[in-house]
C-alpha cells in the first residue's frame, strides 16, 4: 500500500554529485533522504519481557504483529493497543518501545538510465556514494537525458520515482501507473509490493516441486545460495543469481537486481513480498520496460554476454562416473560408431586422476595429474581422438589432500583456505577428518595469485595437450570449513557464493594471460551473474533418474536463461539411478522410457548433449546406443546435428545482441496470455517451437501455436490462426521403419529460415553444403548464418563469415537472396546449395537463379526442393520462385 504521511521530524536533502563508482567516472544525479526511527517488535523481544509481566499474555496477543515494521511511533503504539487494549499497552509500552525502536535509516538513490534506478538503504550518517559489485558494469547504460526533480523524488522520460520521506519507501511508476513499491524492512531486508498479476521468474535455479514444469516463483519461497540439495532421489544445484523478473501482459514489466551475494530468502507467499539477505547491504537496481526481452537485454549489458562456445560443444559428449581406463572408453566409442551415432567429445570424471580414496591424505583428488597406469600416454590418446573428431573435457576439483606435494606447495605460498589461528591450511572439514574424496584443504580462488599459480602449473599443460573444456565440480563449494579465512582476511560467509565465480574467472584469465587461441569453455555446477562472459555453461547437478526431476529441470532452464545462462544442461538419464524408485522387475522398462524421453528433450535444448551417470560398479549404461530406445535416441540426436548451423548462428546472436538461444514461449510472445501459462513450451531461437514432456506413460501432448501461420518442421503441414490455435493430442510416438519412434513436436513459424546439416553431413563442423529449410511465403523475412573456425577466438577479431539471407514476396513470386561477407581460415569457397521450401497452397511454375531459368528443382505436394551445384559464395545470388 502506498504510504503518504505528513512530513514530520524528517530531514530531506537532495544532493547533486559526480560520483566515481568502481574506478569508473560515472556522472550521476544522486538524492539522499534521512528518515526517522522505525519500530519493530520480535518474538525474542516479547520472550524477554514475559517474567516482568506475568499477568499479560504478551506472546499470544502480540504474535500477529511480530516483525511488522512501523514507520512512526504513533502507528506502533496504535498496533499495540489493537492487540492489548489501552490499559495493558500503558503498562508495557516503555519496555516494548526500548526493544522495538530501530535506528533511523538513510536512503541514497539515483537514476542510472531513463528506465533504471539504483538505491540503497543504510544507517544514518553513512554518506558513501552508491557503488556496485564487480559483477556489474554500468558502461552500457545511457544516462537519462533529463532528470526532473519532484517534491519527493524525480522523473525521467520513462519513469517516475516517488520517495515517502518518513518510511523511505520507493514507488516506481511508468507513464500511466505505479508498478511497485519497495520499503526497508530490516538491516539486510526489504519488501516489495506489486500487482498479483505479475509472473515472477529468474533468480537462478532451485528444485522444489517434483513433477511440475514451472518457472513461476509466485506463491513460493526461493532460498537462494550456492549449494547442493538433496532432491527426489538425487542432488540438484541451488544457485544465486539475484535477478528477478516481474512480467505481465497487462502492464509494464520490471526487473529487480539485488547487488548482494550473501544467501537470500525471497518470500513470494505473502504480499508484499519479503526479501532478506543473511547479511550485507540492500543495494537494488530496478528497471522497467515493455517486456522480458528488453529487460533481459539490459541485464546482459550489466553482467556480460556469453562467449560463443566451441562448435563441438553443440554436439554430443559422452560422460560417466567413471571410465576406469582407455579400454572402457574405447569400447563405448566403438559401439557408438558401429551404430552410427555422431559424437563430438568425451568427459573424464575423477578417475583420470587415479587413486581417489576416502579419508586418505594421499588421495589424488584434484591434482590435475594423469593416472598414467590406467590412462597411459594421454598426449597421444588426446591427439588420436582429435583426428577422429572427438574432443576431451576434464573434471577439476578445488580440494587437495594434505599428504601430497601439491598441498605442501600451495600451503607454503598461502594459497589454500587458512586456519585463523595458525595461518596454515585449514582442513576442509570442520572436524579435522576426511571426506569421500580424501583429507586436506581447499584452493582459495579468491586469491588471484593462487589462481594464477594453479593455472600456470597444472591447467595450462593440459590445454597445451589438447583439452577442450574444464568441468568445475563441487564448486558451491560443497564441502567447506566455515572457520576458513581467505584473501584479504575474508571469512567463508563472505566468499561462499563467489567461490565458483572466481574459479571460472581464473580459467578465463589464464587463457587470456597465455594468449591461448582456443576458446575457453567451462561446465559448472555453481556460479554467479556474469560467468557466461568467461565461457561458462552450467548443469543442474547430480539429478535423480526420474522424469519428475527432469520436469523441474525444464522449468529451471527458463529461469537460468533469464539469469543470463544460455547454455544449461543435465546429466541425461539421471546421475543417481536409484532415483527411478521402482522395483527390480519394473526397472528395465522404466529406465528405457525415462532415458528415451530425457534424451529427446536434451537433444533439442541441452548444451552440450551429455549422457552421464554414476557407474562405479561398471553395471550401468549411459551411451544412447546402450540404454533407452536406440532408434529414438539416434533419430533425436540426428535432429540435433541437423540443427547445429541454426543453433550456432543463434549463439552468435547471443554473443552480439544478448538474444537468448533457448527462450521460453512466454519470453518470445509476451502479450499472449496463453503462452505465459505454458512453461513446457520452449523455443529454439525465434523461429522454432517445441513442447517438453517429462512423464512416464505419456504418449501424446497438446501444442499451442501463437497467432499466425506455423508449419510442422518434419512434414511441412501448415496451421494458421488469428488468435492462436491448440493442436490436441499430438502423438509423441510415430511409425518408422524400425518400429514406433519417440519424438517431441517441432514447429517453425512462417518466414523461418533454418540453416541445417543435410543427412550426408551430420557433424558439428561447418558443412560443405549451404542447406536451408524455409517455411511459408512471408512478405519479408531474414536470417544471418554465422560461420567461423569453431574452436578459436578468431571470431572476436573479425575472422567470421556472415551469410545474410532475405526473403521478399509478392502475390506472384518470392525471391530469396544471399549476400556473404567476411571469412575465416580454411573457409569453403565453392559450396553446393540445397533449399527445402515448405509452401502452403502455391504451385511452382519456374525457378530462376540470377534471372536465368534453372531446372534443378522439384515440387512434391507442399515441399519444393532446389539443389544447385557448387556456387562461389563470394558472389551474391538471388533465387526467384514464380507461382502459377
């Protein structure tokens, strides 16, 4: 409720200042407000008074107002009277007042852009200028052209900010209505009041309701802090990304970023919402705009856009815990080859270190040193795999057992988390004992010298050896000693949610420092805003093998996308097979269906496509030719490889323009109320739509297509509706030569131009053929095909080919034009052209290439095929299709 009380005993000061924030010369207008004392009574306060007033039921009477914040003494006293009555209030008032009174707060606020404001609640007299953490960069923000002072606030061209001078509540409005009101509530907390119409999303990931595909936090409490949590037969990640989106089809959207990396509770079960951090400042950035897309673009400008992953990361990477030796790995690669499954890489779990033993001070955990007994001559092996088109990613850990030379070296340099009493390395377990990984200490990634030392000493030689990716495991950190001291004397609580961020940053800086031309790529279980600018992706943790967990993963992928993480994956099939939760007799059938559904979903939306499970017993399978329905798995993986040119081009759009690679349907269609309610509907780029399924026994699904014309990607069948249409009971199993095959629906919107790999070139490499699927005959459509060498940072320096494809149509014909610019080393010059064009009701009369009639085409019902021999892509081309 908007507070509007008379100005009493309040000092209002408006300051105009030039501020320097994080060493950046940022010119800004800043306003400062000093409030009066507030009042808040707690259960603890009342408990301490119970003996002094035995005849008054204080706890029972005052429980309804515990933790309520009152912005004046008069309101506080009135609240007591309403619970206790006049007489009893008079008896206890002095004692309660002494305990309830809070020191006056101070508000500092400034507009950062026409639609963005930053403000902080502080103790009275704290006149430091507004700052921001290293997670954010304000360089992309355009300062407001005009800031008009109001009696209690200010106005820009896009927003009005009103400050209640007594409560210090901040109300933010667009040109027509108030969108929200933020009020201080505690030392590290605040409340937000906004319309019940808002859908609440973002905020990273936390698995809560098994079996529910949902990205909406409304009605829930989000406990955010980097940790692994047991969930539904497995363990999944809880990650701290403090960016909230409030979206509605009926009013302006807004985002709220809390620049505080201490663990925070976001309580959306009540109105107003209550947000409380364990410690730290209330430092808030709020932006308003028309929709999520504009807000996310602004957020990505603050935290950084994602690097383009190596092209191979868009293919399949085989992984398990664990491959015991090269022979075991080779056996699975040979099987995949025999069954004609494309593959781009392998992921090595802990076994590559060798001798990882529980409670053992000599355990090799985290040493980044090959076990050359079981994995002899790794240099030659990596090189041989590379010649076969297979890359390698290695797991890393932050733990080092204290009997190893590595521990002694890092401790001697002060590079491990320290014991506050001895300044020596502190044991990672507070009881001084060991863990499942060994016994010892933990690298302090917040110490830049430690991170540099470890990269140069241990990681760089592996990169030189040919390693393509880095798997940062247990990085929450999962196991830690809360008494540890870190760089600059910081306590563990101060660095906990920064730990994996600094680890990932150190890898990126290592690549930069060494001038490594290969792109950095990391797969992380934890993180913080901005890790994408280092080349990091995330996965959802050691998830249980059940579709009710996959359902939650699907919803969390939307929230991770909004939090800036475009590349998010899972342990396909589930890490913990005990999570199936069925009898021994039921297990084969349930595992087969679970894996098949999971693999189909991940083949569309995970990066990389990574089957993974715990297999220490060597009694489980994770490769898609050995578990699940092989024919379905192969077809779904082939679809993924077919789509790599399209997905990869969208990865470049994410890098350049902050466009999400896998947006939700609601994100893409913000004014469609039906789309907002369908968390299982997902997009690939802006042109392809699918429906996620995660339920045993489900054999069909409904598909909602927003207003316009859509085409079935596989058959070309067209659907059109002015209001949007729902296709009922679309089959998930289709007949194929090998029997019934499982697949998810896939639809292309009219005008979609989808570059694809033809069946003869199902690899992650740039295909020799330029192949396009085109859907419908729009008035205008365009798409840019991005291609580069797929593995180096050359694309950042202009070593990039762009093929701009445009469609223009009239009632009688349609023209498709190509213009190619730029190049990269070894880029193909002469390339065949293949076009598969799905039409609705048009019959083709002739096809012309640059004005000359050609005969290399055929039409089969609604599908037009045009196949041209090698064209020199340095030239521009125009293909015109004339209709009868």
